[in-house]
């Protein structure tokens, strides 16, 4: 069960060491960065990976957000979910589509439903079924298929982290 209070310090930017300030950079006011600076070596290697999956993604923005929303919905995660609510709206999803993606039920196109199914299979079975792979690989390149798997895996891992640390929403 998710703790009610943070389990590790949410470091104030005013209390950052020089190394922590450099790592937090433009994200210095976000609780994720303010908690992750407690482990600078790990945060330093995680940043490029997370930035590639979000800012440098080869997946269409809308598709990526559907995958993210379903993954955090399955993981009962709040921190990333709050951020991705805004990102999903910016990607053109309606409130009804956002709720359908998060819950796995509701009005979604067949393509969007397949993304929801992919997230569910990856979280629950840790593998895409042959049918899901076949349908998605007709739409995505090999690189995008790999990225899709990494994206859901990363959000699952982040859910474990934010839930276990009791990371407060921003």
C-alpha cells in the first residue's frame, strides 16, 4: 500500500548540493527530481533514458500517452498520472478518452484499444501476445515496437518507485 507521507526527503532546491542542483536542472521544482537527487549516481544514468522515452520518442505523442495512462492506471500510480493528464490533453485526447485509457474501458477507437491491450499484457503478463504483436507491428516500425515495450516497462518501474517512496504530487 502506498504510504501517506514521503519515505525519503523531498530536498528543497535551497538545500541542494552543487551536484544535486546540476542534476535537477530545469526540473528542480518537481518532486521527482527533488527526491531522486538523494541518489545522484542513479538519477544521472536514468535521466537520458527517461528523456529519450518521453522527449525523443519515435511513437506518436497521442499513442504514447494512451500507453502511459493505461500503465499508470494499472499500477495505481498518482504522481506520473497527474503529469500525463496534462500531456494527454496536449496530445489531443478528450477527457472521456483519457478516462477510458486509464481505466481500460470506455469509448476508444480500435487502434487505441489495441494500445490499451498492449499495456495490459505487458504489465500483467510481461509479454505481448502473438496477436497483439501482429496487429501493432502492422502499424509500427521495429524501433517503435521496442520503444513501446520500454515505455510500458519504464512507467511500471516508475510506478513502483513513486508509490513506494510516497512521492507527493506537484
